[in-house]
C-alpha cells in the first residue's frame, strides 16, 4: 500500500509540474501580442515564413542586434553607404567587392521572385519593357526609376551614344523629352529579345520611403502645372474637407497627409504615377534578368563601376548635379522622417505594406522601429 501511495504522489507532482511548465510557457509565448506574432512575416503575407527585415534606429542606422536574417553578409547595408567622389571602383579590391555585391543582389532578386512572384507571366510584351531605355553603341539597357538618379543616367546614355559632349549641357527636358533616346518597346519583338539577351541591363533603386517623399516634394511642393492639374485637383477634391474654390481649380497645396490618403486608397480618384509606383512593378525584375542592380545611396561609385563593366570609355562618368529645384536639400532620412511624422502610425504601416516587396527585393531595412 505504501509504495502505491508513493507512486501516486509522484504522478501527482509530475502532472502538477507539467501544468506549471505549460503555464509558464504560455506566458512567455503571449508576452507579445498575438497579432504581432502572426504578422512578423511582413505586409500582405502575414502567415508566410518571411525573413525578418533588419531595422534602424531613428537616425537610420542599422540595429545589428536585430538583423536576424540578411540575404548575404557581403551586401552593404543602407546605413553604411555613402556617395563618394573619391572612391576608385577600378582598383582590384573595390572591383572584387562590387562584383560580389552585384552577384549578391542578383541572387536576392531571384530568391524573392521565386518566393513571391513565381506565378507571374514570363511573356515579354512591349508594355513590360516600355521603361527600358536603349543605348546601342555600348549595348546598355537602363530601366528608368524616377527619383533614383534617373535624369543623370539618361544624360549618361546620351553621352555614350555620342549625341552630346558634356552632360552639364543636357537640360532636364532634353534628357526626358528630347529625341536622343529610344525605349525598348519601340523595337519589334525580335529586336527586343536580341537586346534583352545580349545587352548589359541596368537598374538603380532607392530606399522606398525616401524615394516617395522625394517625389512628393518635387511634384507638389513646387510649381508643376501637369501634376497639380492631373493629380492635385482630384486629390484635393476627394480628401480635403471644405476645399476652397481656388484649390479645387489649381490643385495647388496638396499636403503629404492628403497624398498619403490618395496613395493608400483602393479607389483612387486618379491612377498611380511612375514617380511613386513600386519599382518591382514597372521595371519587372522578376521578368528581366538585370546584370546590375545599383543603389542610389552609392550612386556615383556603382554607376562608374557598371560603365566600366559595359566597356565605356573612362572619361565618361555619371553627372552628379541636381537640376530639379537645385536649392532644395536632397531628401534624406531626417527629411523623410519629418514627412512621415505628419501621418498616423496606421498610415505609416500601410505605406510599408504598399512598398513591402521593394523593401525585401532590394534589401532595404524597415525605416522605422514601430513598423512590423
């Protein structure tokens, strides 16, 4: 009898111990909100096993302790990049470093496309190559990304083609609206495919939040008859209460909060524009196998690297001047943070959700710590 009681006593203690262990485990598990646990994967794919993105402190520096899943340690993080006028990309060490970064970025694109875009059509149509500009002499294809050095890259293509002697003399309007360059969609299908297979294909990207703030500042903080009419008027009409007749007539004075409401609206009163569209949507990196994906944050060095890679003469380099609103400061992280402070946390989260694939695909950290 005594031994049976002892066994039962031990069993009771084990059961009690198990219950206590289970209870403690539950407290640890649910110390975080359940929604946060579910949503760790990221925007639009909350239940996927998505790599957690590295985060920054409020000054834009990467928090290394939180960088739990980076595509490759050789990739430069946004916080360590800077535009350098003295960097020598032709030195063997830098050439090797940039070559490694080039392959790391290409591999990341392939991984993200396989994970999130595997079902897209792989058919090359004219519509899907309309933003690729062609330079036939040195065989370069460049996908334009507004607010990521687009104007100066078009100037560079014009210089490569021998249609100008000095990039400084090519005006903004000539670079964008002159007859110097052709887009790939103006060729027939055979010519399109030949160039895609044999030319050096180049894409330059920028941190998505900085890019969208740069676009907003350019198009709505300064006189711009087209954007104020085509976008400003419908935005003010839909999102501003008691708008004045003058504002409705001119479209001037769109606030960043009004712009955010427009961009995040499923029923936008006017379509989306390339200046704030997702790069992954219009440059089609899951369809076009880019040879080089560059970063605006290291634009000068990486541009000169890709020009040498394409066999361009050493005297041809990317112009670095700012011709649009030249007295304005370039859009930095601090300026971006200032604009995003004007909208709610929920709106900031929806912004991040909207550009989520661009953040992942081009290896940019979460811009603010209060995002998931």
